[in-house]
C-alpha cells in the first residue's frame, strides 16, 4: 500500500469510517482469534494518538514478528532492534499482525523463555 509512505495519510486512512480499516484488519486474523468484545476494545484503543518515545531501550527486549503481517513492512522488525541495546528477533513464519491471538501458546512460550533468562 503506497499511501503508508506519505506523511499523515496512514493516520487519516485508519481514522476514516470510524476506524473501519482497523476493525476489518482484525477480522482477517485466524477464525476465532477475536471476540466481538475484543474488537470493541481494540477499536477504542485505536483512538489513542500519543507519539511513542524514540529513545533506546536498555532492558533485554524480545521482538516477536509475524512474517505474514500485511500492515507492517518486514524490515521494520530488524529496524526495531536498532532501538534496543540488547534485542532479539523471533519471527513466526505463518503468523500475521495478530500473532498473539493466532498463536497464543507459542507467544507465551517465547515470553516465558525470555522473561526467565
């Protein structure tokens, strides 16, 4: 989607039609990954627009990335590690943007392993 390379266009696109794009994106996850209540809560979350910090992260960081993510560019996974003093990337080949809903057991195992080290 070319419009993600233009300033302010992604934000406008995501907000239009009361965030329908975001709700539709959630519905593309594996069947049963989201309940109607999940969709309602995520939709409310999308309305938050605070700009994230760009400082380096000092604590050990695990980045778990769905390789079939249609919303974030693949190179963003590696670039995210540039903000970490001690970062590790764990790609999930069959996961989309919603990997924590699609593969909760695998994500939990990775988090427990990371937090136990």
